[in-house]
C-alpha cells in the first residue's frame, strides 16, 4: 500500500493522479462492490507505477482505478485483499480547486522486477 497526499490548497505528491481521476467520477453510474458504490476511473488504466527500492526497481501496470466515498473505502473488500504482486495506491480526491469526499484507489500489478547490481 502506498498512501499519498492530495490537497486542493497545495500541490502535493498525488495531486496530478487525483485530479485526473476525479474528472471521471460519474455518480450516475456506480459499480457496486460488496454493497459499496464505487466509480470507475478508466483513464489511469495502462499507466505504469515504478517503485525503486534498495534492492531494485519494481514496475507495475495499472489495471483498475476507482473513486469511493471516504467513509466507505474500508468496506470495499478488494482494497484489503491480499493479492500477490499488487500494489494499491490510495489518495484523497481533489478537483476544481476543491477537496472532495472521495478516495481514489488504484490497483497496479507487477510486470517487471530488476535487481540492483552490487558494486
């Protein structure tokens, strides 16, 4: 899990991701998951997430992203599911200079792992 801040009052690390996702929230067409309304964000699918660690570089491909009301995010069963080779990005929703009552959740799956070479 990678949690990053988004805030309408300042440019924070996940603001660009959040702002892009927020433009797609369509409350008229929820997708229900475990009784919780989620709102698909297709525009992030296909993006790559690169994590650099002391042991190497991991590259993930975004396969699903969605918005969910903040108070219900913990009720979406797939968020807390233990899925090998998956990273979950979570941030607050911001759009149009306003903080919104959603979290943006992104699921990305490992496509490459490159070990750091020893000196």
